[in-house]
């Protein structure tokens, strides 16, 4: 489906709109988080719907109480209207006219149409009030009654007529150009022009359905909780907010009647590829849960949920019927009738098929089962059951979690345990209620201290080996601090890999890293590595890219799609062209995995971290400049001593490992340019490599030659630099290769003449100097000065990123 990227959908529930204060808060959220032309779906304010239901119910049996209920409705609405609006009559007058009209309807014999017309007015009144208040505070909006465009016939679960509704919606979208549309949730209209209610959680369903009709791509549902937690946060206060949930996980959670999501809400999300965000309107800073179509490789339960109002329908299968065939036919019929149970079990010795449903639907479903086209010897209903379940992609294949869950159930009265065919949930039906203590014990045993993390190192150079030694020294400390179990499971070079799910550290106790790698590594193709990693048995997998490889960087998209976390010392991906960089960021975000690259620049100096902290604290970065190439700093500092020619220095730098493996990366400015791009992005700017003016010291054809030929052809460069040096020396200046990011001007990487007392010109070989100017440090820059890159410092930066990742996990 073609989507409209200029519009998004926001939905606010009744608790978010309970009174004037809450509506003011919602207006601030709309101002901050929505754009012009966005669609806003609202529920009825507070308990208005319940009050309207009571009014309808009492009208046919107790007129006096019905009138008292009506006065309560009028007081509730008019009080909040007067608190909010400078001219409340613009909203209160239509409200009072509606009251007269609805009162007349209630004098007639009861019908479903009259019931829906009265009960559905809570959304109409709230949408009018919200729209009027938004306009009053300068947020242009208009009110839209969803019955004008959305059609569905009356049913237990009304299905919206998609094509007709989409066609009728288009003119209203066009008329609202430049304004936010405030739309009623919960209600639509049938062909007889009667109001139809969309049922339980109807406003959430309205929001996702209208988003699909309007061809939007994103829906945010604002409620009183931040999203989906690892358990009910009202019961388990230390439950974890899940920042990402696969759509199939969310669907299974809603199927199991968890209160945070309803299956109807997810139908349009599934069929129209919508992105769904759940967020708290009361505390928006507390995070959110994003629900999307995505793939992830980790197989583990994420949520433990309970339902204490579960019943069983038991069907006794005649002795003449084959059990398996009878059960298969029965379940197929239930699916056709949309009556599939939450869980089921075939008790073979007793010949009983047990079907679990929420108690509120049990009697109705029991009556419908009379139509089952199979012989049933007898049937029974039991009302005293409860449900305890774990939900998460592949949970049934996670032997460790399954073992722990079954262990916790040993002391419980278990009726039966069922696993979903998709392996996405395991459900226990119990003969007693699930108390808070059992819920907490299961949650903590499954989700708190037992996470396992596999680590794969890409690269076998000095930095990679230094990090492995650091990891060996700090592994126990890291595990104790995080309560996670870490296993180094892979070390990979450009052509070979040493891989073992059992871990590499035991083999490193007796041998050096080089010896162990030489003896254990085997030929390995990139796709073989991806396949091996995707089958890992750990809760999380972390790839540590300690290479300088373009080829490895190109695989980051695959890493993200498989749900792997990545820690980079490799600068290539973080300096990709802007569109590719954003695509990578989105891929990691959608899979719920993380990508850190603080080790790509500054080594042990926390340049990226400081820039992000400044921006997140409210500062604005104006410029960053400094020695972005350790190699170039060393070359020009040595060159001033007149001991060696520049070509000789280049060869020395290469032989001593001071330069990139291909020194042309340094001399062309490519290495410094990548670092400058990374710094600008850390400072909050979408800088593309093409926006930087780079002065290369090389001839245009330098990349055409082999490395040995390149070294033989450096004389022209030597002559050019000699002239540049003489010019600078005559002016009393120092010659330095400098990178500068300027938020309001041209960013450059070039050879410059600097005053001798300039901080950058004073930078010694083996040092880094960075100067940050911002709104807070405009006149006197923030200076970061310290040792330049080395294996130990870069390894330390990688370890720092691993520590940061662990805190997020």
C-alpha cells in the first residue's frame, strides 16, 4: 500500500482526556509531537461512556435515576468545558442540543441503533471540545465525525467497509489541508445511516483503521502507560518496558486477552504494514513500545502475562470416534467460526477436548458449540480457571526458559500446558488464581538475572587481540556487575574464522591468541558466518567490528536484520553516505538492536560521548576542529625536523604501523573525512561526506598503482610539500593537516598554515587535540586533549561501548 509520509496518526484514550487539566496536557503533546495535517483520534473523556451506558439502561426501568444520571453527564461535560474554553457556548450549545435529541430517542422502545447513537456521543463531545481548545491555543484543527466516512454493518465485531470508507475519507483530508483533524473513535455508520459501535477498544481500532484508510504509515497510541512491559507494571513494579515488539508477539499477547493490546487494533497494523507506537500521555519521557513487522534471531520469552477469569469447555468424544481426527476437525470448525480457544488440550485417557476461554465469553461460545458438526457424547463448563503464559518469538525453542517455567509450575495445580503452533507462547491453565507472588517469581526467574550474551570479534589485528586480553581480565567483573553471562564465541579474520558456541577462552588459557587462532580457525565465507551467528543459542549476540573493512561494513544491514548488536571500531559504516547511514540506523532501531561506534574516533578520548551529552543536555554545537588524523600529525611534526624527506616519513609510518594499511587513506584525507562525518553526526547534524571539502595530497591517479609503485612515485608530492613548507616557514607559521566541522559554513579537511601558538599546531605526535565550540562554549572552546590512538586505548573504548550496551540490555 502506498503511504502518506506527510501525515501521522495519534490516538488519545479516555484516561488521557479525563478532565480539563488532562486535555491541556494532551494539547501540549499534540503541539510537541504532531505536525500540521496529522490525524488525531480521541476516545470519550474519562468515564463518560460508562455514564452514557447507565443512562440508557436506567431510561427503560427507572426514569428518576435516569434523570439523575443525565444531570451527572451534563455536570461532568459542562464543568470541563467552562474550565477550558474562553467561549464555552460554542461547544456547550451543540452538547445541550444533542442531549435533547438523545432524550427524545430514549423515549422510544429500546433498539441497538438507539443504544449505539446515545453511547457513541461521548466521542463526539470530546472531539468537539478538544478541537475547540486546540484552536483557542493557536493549534489549527477541525472536528470530524467518523460516521461521515467510515461504514460497517452491525455485528459482534463490525468489519469496516474499506474501499467505500477510504473513498469517502479523501475529501475530508483535502479540506483539512494545513490543519489537524480531530476524529471520533469508537463509532461508524451502516447503510441505514445508523450509528454502529466498534466494540471493546473501539477507539484504538478506529485509530489504526483510519490510518490505513488515509494511507498513513505510523500510529501513536497515547494512554496512561508507556507501552508493553515484561509483566503488568501495576503488579510487578520492576517490570521492564519493552522498547520493541514484533507484530506477531503483540498479536499473541492480545490473543491471550492481555489488557494493553486488543487483537482488533492490530488487524490494520498487520494487513497494511503500519508502524505502531505505544506511549504514555502522562509521562511521555518514560519511553515507548514500538510494534512493527520485523525479524529477529533471538528466541526467548519477553513477557509473562496472567488472566484470572478463565473457563473451560470440555467436550467428551464418543468412543467410536478416532481422537486425533475428531480433534483436528473440531479445531478447524472453531477457526472457521472465529472461536479458537486461548489454549486447548486433548486428555487421551479421559477422551476430553478441553478448550480455554475468558469467562466473559464462555456461555455464548458454549451455546455456539451446539452447532459443532461432530458427535459429542457430553459437554461440561468450568469457570474457576486461570491462565499464566510467556510470550516471545521462539520461546518454546528456548530450552532454558522452558525448563525454568516448568520448574516454577511444579508447586501449582496445573490443568494442562499448551504451546502455540508458531512457538511464540507457552500457556499454563491453572486450577487456582495466579497471585502476585507467583507472577513476580516467574517474571524474575525468567527475565532478570540470567541473560546470556555471545560475543563475536571481527578482526585479528593488534587492537582485536588487545581487546580479547582486556576481556579475559574483566569478564568476571563485567558479569558480576551486569548479572549477565558473557561468552566469547568467535574470532574472524578476512578469510578464516575460529567459532565455537562453547566459547574460546578455555583454549586461550594454555596458548597465545595467535597460536590458538592458527590451530583452530577454518576457511570461512561471509554468508557462512551470518548463518552460524543467526543460529546462536544466546539471548543476545554482539558483533565487535575491529577491522577497517568496507566489506564488513556492508554486512551491517544483515547484522541489524538478524537482531545482532554491533560495536564498531571500523569507521566505514558510521561515515556512509547519509541515506545509507539513516537506513542502517532505522534497521537497527526496527530490530530492537543497538549500534555503538564511539571507538571510531578519539580512541580513549570521549569525543563522541561528550558531543552527545552536550546536545542531549540542551546545548547546540557550532563547530568542532582538531587533529583528526594521527598519521598526518606525526608526519608533519617529523617533517619540521628536516631529518627525513616526506616520502621517507610516509614509508616509516607505514612500516611502523602508524598509518592505515593503505597510507593513501591518510594522505587523501579520506580517514580524517570519515572521522569528521562521525563527529558531526554525533553533534546532531546530518552531514554527508560530499558536503566536506577535502584537500588530498595525492595525485589524481595515485590509487591506480600497487603499494610498492605508489611509494616509488612520491617525489612530486615531496616537491609540492617542500614549497608549502618554505612558504609557511617564511611567514613564521606551522604546516598542519586540520579537519574542521562548521555548522553554519563549509566543513573542510585540508593542509593549513597555523600560528605557532595555536593549540592544534602545538599537538605532538601521539596526541589528539579537539576544540568544541557551542552555545555554551562559544567564546572559550571546550578542549579535549590527550593521547592519540593505540591498541590499548581503542580496546578500552570498545569495552566502554560494551559496558554501555549492557546497561541498555
